[in-house]
């Protein structure tokens, strides 16, 4: 399998790449570049490339306020799925979350993202809640690693 190059988005180009992957995979939660900059200050973000080709991104929301729960989200663009990249990104995110003290791992998936939901279920996550945010129509699924 080709090797991914995974980087922290610490410049405008990488932040824009992270934003692109996020917005393509979860369009109901599309973000501006300013929103991504804010997210980069609060969470651990990474962007993945195969050579110079953008493949995916990750988000790790660390445990908050001394808690033990972290959220790990791995996103891979559709044209790069089924090649093990999601596995690699998820494993990186899981390792980061545990290094931050997480004992409970959660994720969130747009219900319309059937590939993402299958990936989460296949990796031992179980659905905890389905919901629609106020004023929106997209359904989201919260899952917890068993």
C-alpha cells in the first residue's frame, strides 16, 4: 500500500485542504476558512496526502474539562476509499485520543454517509443517538466505541 503523508494543517494551504475534505464529506456542516482556523485551535486536525494528492483528513476532539471522552473522526474522499487510508487515519486519531487521556472514544457520522457509518460499525462503534440539529434537515448519528 502506498504511504500517506499526514500533516498538521499549520498554513493556509493545508487548512484549505482540510476544509475541502470536510466540506465534501459533510456538506450540511460546511465551514468557512475562519471556522476551520478556530477548530484548529481547539482540536487536533490532520490532513493526508498520497504524494501531492489530497486523500483525507482527521479531527480529534480531546477530552474536555478533565473528562475521559474524546471524539475521533476520519474522513477519506470517495475516490480514495477502500484502499486502507481510512484505517490508517482512524488508527492515528485513536492513538492521539488515548495519548490525551481518553478512555471513551466517540465519533459522529452524517446519516447520509453510508460508507462512514459502515466503517464505524465495522470498527466496533455502536449507535448512541440520532438527531437533527435545530433549523437543519440533515440527520447525524453519534456512536461510541464498545
